[in-house]
C-alpha cells in the first residue's frame, strides 16, 4: 500500500479510515482491515512521534474509549479486548491517554525510545481521593 505524506492533502481534509463500517473493523488487526485509499492509515504520520503511549493490560477495563478517539486508527483490539498500539501509525498525540478512565490509567505516554518492560515497571499506583478535595 502506498503511504502518503500529511502535506499531500488540502488543509481541512477529513481522513476517514475505513472503506466499510468501523464496527466491522474493530476486531481486526491493522493488516486485515479495509482502509480507504486516502485515509489516516495510508497517510501515516508516525514519524512525528517523540513520545508514545504504552498500554498496561493490568488496569484496562476494555471500554474502547481509546479506540474510538484515536485519530490514526492506531489502537489494536481483538475478541472484545484491547491488544495494544500500532506504532507504525501512532503519531503520539496522547488523546488515548486523556480519554482513558481508569485509575491509574491503562495508557501512559513515555519517551519513544523506552522499552515496554521499563515503562511498565514505572507505572504509578492508584491515586486515592482526599476527603473534601
Ligand atoms: S497517541 Fe494514542 S490517540 Fe494518538 S495516535 Fe497514538 S494511539 Fe492514537
Ligand atoms: S481507554 Fe483505557 S481502559 Fe478503556 S480500553 Fe483504552 S486502555 Fe482500556
């Protein structure tokens, strides 16, 4: 599949990812999905990334917020479970981390060069709410 650069599109262009319904693609890994010719998949901007989201399965409740809001279709899911991040397409925007509702979050941003096991070892503990705060 030919990859286009972000600057080959008109300003304001909307990039819809799939050639069929999104719900038909949620269970498929990225290499099995039906992408449109001009989409956020063919126009990968992963080289923008300086930080990456790391996924921690220990806290995830599989709410799919991150999958829904990711602008690059870079959240992978299968069998009703989150499976991680497609770093070929993730641009490191952090939207998935913002919308993750768990405590602690199940996705956190780390420098792009960190190894997954090192990121998981630094995961914060659950925050306790202070009374009256
Ligand atoms: S940081 Fe998260 S929301 Fe942003 S492109 Fe990567 S996976 Fe998608
Ligand atoms: S938003 Fe967080 S809790 Fe929900 S599926 Fe994504 S990683 Fe899991």
